[in-house]
C-alpha cells in the first residue's frame, strides 16, 4: 500500500543510500528497496509501543487519520 510519509531528510538519505548499496552489492542482506528497510523498522517500533502502552495488544484499528499533528493533551493533574 502506498502512503505519503514525512521523514527527516538525513534519515531518508541514509536509508536510500543503504537500500541502494545493499541491493547492488549485498544480496544476502535481503534489501532490494527502501520498503525492505522501512517496513521491518516500523513493525518493530509499533510492537514496542503496543507492549509499552497497550498491554502488548494491537491498538484499535483506525481507518482514517486526521491531517496534521494532534495537539498535546494535558496529563492528568496538569492545568
């Protein structure tokens, strides 16, 4: 599935360089595209967030995310 995601430019450039190099010179790495780097990294981080914040369970599915960044909600007891 194709989506638009914003990356820090230095992270994106490093990932592109790694994907290009590995695809050309290190087939044993199993990296043929940028997606081969991004997908496992995102999956690992989401699993960590599920363990930390949702009892190890998957978060409730969201079919459409609101645009932009959500505003910071005050913590309980904060004014």
